[in-house]
C-alpha cells in the first residue's frame, strides 16, 4: 500500500500503529547493522503483510537506534577515541593515533553528506522511485557480487591500527552507495574495508566506527524534518516505540555479526543478499509484489 505524505515527507509509519511499528522496529534493528539492507526489508515486510510503506522518514529516524547500539557495543573504542582526541587537542599533538582516526572519520563522512544533500529531494520524496522493489532487488544482487569478490580476493590481514587516511576516505566514498535503497550502509562499508585487506572483524569494527557521524546526522536530520512538518504527539510516540525496540535488536545484531565474521566469513550474507535480490526481481517480474 502507498505511504502517507505530510508536507512532502513520507510519514506512513504513523498509520501503522504501535504493534506494527514495534514489529518493524525489530526487523529494522536487525537489518540496519547487518550487511543485508534495512531499507529492502522495510519495503518487503510491509508488502508481504499488505501494510502501507512506513516511509523513508521512518528508516532515516531509525538511524538513531543504530547509533545507540553501535556506541554501546563499541563503547570502549568510542570512549578512547573521544577522550584521546580531546587530550591530543589540549596538547596540540595532532599526530596522536586517536586524534588522527577521529579526524579521518570526520573527513570520510564528507562524501555522503554532500551526496545526501544533493539527492535529498529524490531520496526523501513520497513514493520515491528509488524505493521501488526492482531497484532494491538489483541493489541487493549487485552488492552481493561485490561482497563475494571481496571475500574471494582480499587478504584479511590488516587491523584498524594499520589504517590510513586513504583507507578511511575509500570506505567513506563507498558509504555513499548506502543512499541507494537495497545497498546497505554496513554492506557497502564492510565490502570496501574487506577489499582493502582488513581482517573480517576489524573491517566490521572500522565500518561501524567510521559510520557513526553519518548515522547520527541522518537520524537527527530526519527528526528535524518531522519536527518541521509538525508531527503530532501520537506520531512521535509511535516513532519512540520503534526506536526503543530497534535499539535493542540492533545491539544483538552487532553481536551476531561479529561472531559470524570472527568464526566464519561474510559468505552467509553474500548468499542471503543474492537470494533476496533474485526473489525480489522474480516477484516484481511475475507481479506477485507491487
């Protein structure tokens, strides 16, 4: 079903109510931080149940749930980087490793900020063509192939301590791909980090830390957009339920991802994404999903 527009902002999630949004919050939280595309699942699950599309505003606001999960799971890394950077600034020690990593992360966020602003009219529009199931299907399939190539040809030996500004910028540029529904922010950045030769668990850690500013900016920007269109108290309370549920499920999603990458590889996600893309394209071609 079509979503609901409020002054050009897709607020379809409000009409779904608390129970459905809580269910979608679980799905969003799990898929947001796994390399399998939360946007794809936010379109597929409602379509399967005959629910209206919760809209791009819901997906963007849910970034704050991902932010809470990443910061809490990688708290020691975040704390050391922030405290170390502030200490380095006070000492004017710009060669400090914590300061350099923080500075690189800020620089690596610039590409997605520029692209996000440039494409905001298309990305956030009601019934945006980029949220079509065909686009999402092709994106799922395309990144599955790239992730497979990274698994096959990458050496998986490097650690974050060996990362350079060039590494950060390349992963940051890859992050721009996440603006295309179906690609997945964690999928694009994890693929890039693996291709650069990082160990699987280090690639995931690098991906999450580098994505913190982009995740925070996307979530806060969407809250501001919802504020500007005067979302009512009921709408805010529905969104709050989704955020709380998604935060908890996202934390466990990170835990599961790290265990899989430490003990196995990214191949389970390659297979899942590939099958998802094929099934989606088949369903669209056959007219089984609108």
